[in-house]
């Protein structure tokens, strides 16, 4: 049970070594990384909610939740933003990769954690391990996520890895009512799973904002945030530049993909600022130029349901659409293509 709610910009409970309150500044300029880690340590060990009022909270490094879990029982805490505003976790100062908030220590525990109503700007979430349970990501926005660059000696990009905004492995996860956006400079993936069990991916929005009117008929919960993002200066141009929207990489069991809205770019190849000879990769390495790798790509699954989704965009060919293979017990029904 959650014990309390801490406003990260105005709290007197968590103190530094000088007995001064540790607070974040949502001005988009102040580096909040170290103070955010300290507040996460407290929330994770005291069953607290960290509330981020509307603002822009700059971070400059990855945040490893497993280091917190090494010393505390990180159970029953919550990160939440302003339901009626934009609470932005901003990693945009890093131009070579997308920053991550992650716990990938396989044997580390992290239980009953909710992440809600936050806007992740060039920041992803990655969680792995059989001792993670009750992890929920709902009502968030993911945008402007950089691909990871490998560079030649002259500074040009030799390889671009298409990173997912959310990567979850080896347990059960709930991913609902989120918005995933990828502009022309930010190709990549949306959600990737591996060996997940009983995971739900439901009521999420992927892609172009010109589909808002249709999308909110399916998913009314996202209407307000979509309108706020569209009316902001945070994104620019077409937002459907996905390599793959959802990857079930392999060995997932009992996955439900339901009532999601996909409106993606129709070009065969991803669009970006790298040269035409740059090698791109996701779970597969491109063998035909820099082509996309399906809206949904699932393989090696056991009991997969793809139900009631709306699909638009990507090519009507070998690289587009929905691809499922090398699994068993799949049901694909009541979708709109």
C-alpha cells in the first residue's frame, strides 16, 4: 500500500547531507539527474508516490533502478505526472542515444510499480527479470527517441540501432493508454517484449497525429494528452517513423495486443538524418536497404492474441503489416487494416 505522495518540486521529507530538502526544478535547464535518483531511493524504500507537476525535468544520464534495488526493497512505489498538463522527463540533451530508466538486473526484485501521466522526451523504460511483478505503464507519452549511433573515425554514423521506447522481459507487464511518437529524425521501435508472461498491450496510440479524431473514438482516455502534445512545440512533422511498433521478440506466452491505433509512415525505408549506406538494426539487421520491419512482428510465441486493432501505413508488402511466425496458438481477429 502506498504510504504518501511527494511533490518533487516542493517537499520537506527527503533531505541531503546538509539537512536541506532535495527538490527537482522543472525549468528545462537544471540537471535533475542526481536529485531524482535520491528521490527514487526514498520512494522505493518507503512506498511513496513521486508526483511531478507540469514542467520539464532535465536529466543527462541513464537511471539504473537496480542500484537502488541492491540496497532497498523497491516495492510499491509510483511515479506520476500532472493528468491535466505535461510533466516531461527530458533527455533531449543527449544526441547520440536515448536515455533509459531501467532495471535489467535479472535477479533483482522490483514489485508493484506504476509509471503514469509522464512525458518521456528521448527517454525509454527497460525492465528485465523474473523477480519483477505488478509493473504498469499507463497514460504516458514517448517521443523524440534517438537511435543509438555507432560512428566511424570521421564522425559519420556506421550503424544505427532502432531502440524501443519500452523494453520488458521475463515477467508480466501492463502497457495501456500510452502515446508513442517518432518523427523524421527519430526512427525506432515502440514496444519490445521477450519471454514475457501474461502481458497486456492495450489502448495505445502509435504514429501520426492527423489520426486523432479516429483514435479518440477507440481510445477516449488519450484525447486530452494527444491534443496537448499536438498543440505544443515539442514535436515536428510526421510522427509515424517506426521501424517496428511492437516486437514480441521470442518466447512470450499469453500476450494480448488489443484496441491499439497504428497510423505509420508508408515509406518502405525508415527516414532519418543518416546516410543511405548506414546499417540499421532492430531485432533483425536490414538486408534490403533500410527498410522497416512490420507494424507488429511476433515470433516464437505461445498464445498470442491480436484483437480489435486499427492498422494504417507502412508498405503493403514484405516489410509492412503484421508478421507472426514460429509460434503456436495465435488468434488474429476483428482488426481493421
